[in-house]
């Protein structure tokens, strides 16, 4: 079997759609590339992995994109969002929360 190299992307028609089309179907319409996400805002956003899994997250300057979770304050009873040390391995796109 010989390998043929090309400088053009190869598309599959019919039942086998292009993989790029399948990838974009996993994310919401308002999703943007992760490179455009602000790392200095301190605001929580939705970050998506390549599988389409969504996480509420924020940027930690030491760890990168980390998951956030709700924690209840035992003294006041108030609930707040806190960044955890759990990193998002491959953030691909983001959407505002």
C-alpha cells in the first residue's frame, strides 16, 4: 500500500462527513476559539474539551484553565464559585456563561 501526500485537505462525502464538521457540531453556536479567551478578566466562562464536555472554569496563572465548583460557606450559608486545582487538559473553545 502506498501513501499519497497532498497539500489540500481531504473531505469525505456521503455518510462520512468531514471531521471538521463533526467537531463544530459538539459546541454551541456562540463558541469561540480558546486563544481568544481573556486570561485576565477573573470572570468564569464555559470551557469545552474536544469531546464536547463543558466545564465552568477560570484561568489560573500557575495552572492554566481550571475547573470551578460551587462551595457553600459553613458560617454564612452563602454559595460561591471557587477555582479548584483540577486542570482542563485540552481546552478547545469557550463560551460566555
